């Protein structure tokens, strides 16, 4: 790799590290089939899986102003970037559970907070962005649905009473 290519890689990585989230993994010992499967699943989940030299990743972290990440940049390291930090953590933790040689090292949350392996595992157990949005929508919808039910109750009760009165009059006329 020449200097220009290295500079482009450093700039791209530092841009991703500035405001994004990443999970760092040790991918050593993975065969081609597993690697292909991981890349396919990453694309499906919206996770960008990048293998970069540690020296370039260190320089990118320095440029991005991320401190504490360099201790995880030892040995074969790959970075999994995503807009949803839970998505990359879930995928990498799931893959680490399936492939013995694939291990979590640490991570970065929103470009500022360095995560340990335990933090990444805890993050992977959280519901994803879509699940959280659905829960929030349900929480917003629930009181509104209750209000509609309460407001409809007097009308429903009036209809029931009028129906019973009509039945009684029909029974008296018969």
C-alpha cells in the first residue's frame, strides 16, 4: 500500500470513528466460508465489516480523537461499524458464540466512549433500534387507546340501555 492509499484508509476510518459506533473483534483462524458468511450477514444487518492494519487504525483513532482504543488494536483486528450500535454488537456477539476462534475485543460507542468486551456483550443484549421504536410507539399508543375506550364507554352504555328499553317495550307489546 502506498502513502496515498494509507492516507485514504486512515481518513475513512477516522471519519467512521468520529461519530459512529464500532465493535472490535479478533478474527484470527476463521476459514473462508465463515468469513463469507459473516460478511453476508453484516451486509444484511447494515453493518460494515472492515479489516484494517492496526497501525492505520491507531492513526485513525488518534485523528478522530478517540483515546483508549489502541489497547484493543493488538493482533488481527477487524472493526464492525453501524449506525445502530446494538446491531453490530448483536451480530458480532452472535458470531463469537458460533465460531470459537472469533472473539470480541472491545468497542466504541458514538465516537467517544470506549467499551470493554463485557460492555459490548451487555450492549448486544439490548433490544435493537427497531424494537425500541416499536416499544416507544406502543407506550405512546397505549394511553391514547385507553382514552378512546373511556370516551366511547358512555356512548356504548347509552346504546346498550336503549337496546334494553326497546327489548322491554317489545316484550310488553307481545
